[in-house]
């Protein structure tokens, strides 16, 4: 069910970083912007994105990372609209994979007689899955069903909170995978190495952070 008047953005984002012939490898947050003629897929490899991609593949957060990377450089109304649909598709696939993985872990522990919820990793996992559900609900409804927030303007007013919470959830992924690498289950059955997880996590951070447009997540002031 979609709104007849979905939230739209101005034709251009005047606060977006200028689009140059050569995007910076490492630069100020928000330096990378999608060129008007570029395909949306290019956002996945622009600027520092390749670093994040390597880390995402190593850690298994690839789909969630694509959802973030594809939307970050967009700045025109059309780019944002198309980016939002792709963002939602990636997040939908990510959620499906996460909950499938959860079901497999629960089944395996039950079948093997391994106790549940005996670590910080397990409890943080509950927090993350809860946040994922809220994030998905708010993200979908604020764009496609803005009337439940009192209209388009009210829905757009909470976009920045959705963006901030998305980055927080990504960070929590990294923390929880690191915690999993310290558990016997993670070491024995998933073969996680703490040093490898940390290196991959650093790649995700340095690949994602420079592409953040701070003006879009400014909550205070």
C-alpha cells in the first residue's frame, strides 16, 4: 500500500558536496556525490566504498552495507527516489538472511544441546534484531505511508533519525560479530578469528564514514 503523495526531495541538495571529475579516495564526510549521468550502481564503488565492500564480504554484512552505500551519494530528487527503492530491496534481502541465520543458529543449538542466551553476544543480538524490526517499519512507513505520521512533512522530519539509527545498527553489527569471535561457538563452528573481524570492521568504518553527509544526520542545532 503506497501513499498517493510519497515524500519527495527538492530537485537538488544544495548542501551536497560538489561533484568533481575525480572523487576523493579519502576525504571529508560527504565528499562523494553521485553525478547526474551516473548509474545508481556506481555508488557501490565510488570513493571509499571498495574498502567497505571488502570488509562487508569478510563479515557477512554485505547486503546491509549495500543498502547504505547505494543511498549515500544520491542528491537529486530522482536519484534519491530510485536509491530508496534499491535501499529497501537490499534491506529486505538482508533482513531475510539475518532471520534465516537466526533460525539456523537456534535449530543447531537446540539440536546439539548448546545453551541459549549465555553471553553478551546473545543479548546484544536480541537488541539488534529488535532495532532492525523498528528500523524497517519506520523506514518503510515514513516513505510509503507518510500519513500515519501526520503527513509528508512530518515523515520527512524523522528521516535524519532513521539515517543515524542505520549507522548505529551497522556499528552494533561489527561489535557483535567481534563478540562472536570470542565465543567457542564462533571459533569452532564459524571459524571466526578476532583479528580478522577487527580488520574487516575497520575497513567497513573507513569505507563508510567519509561518505556520510553530516547535514543529513544533524539532529541537534
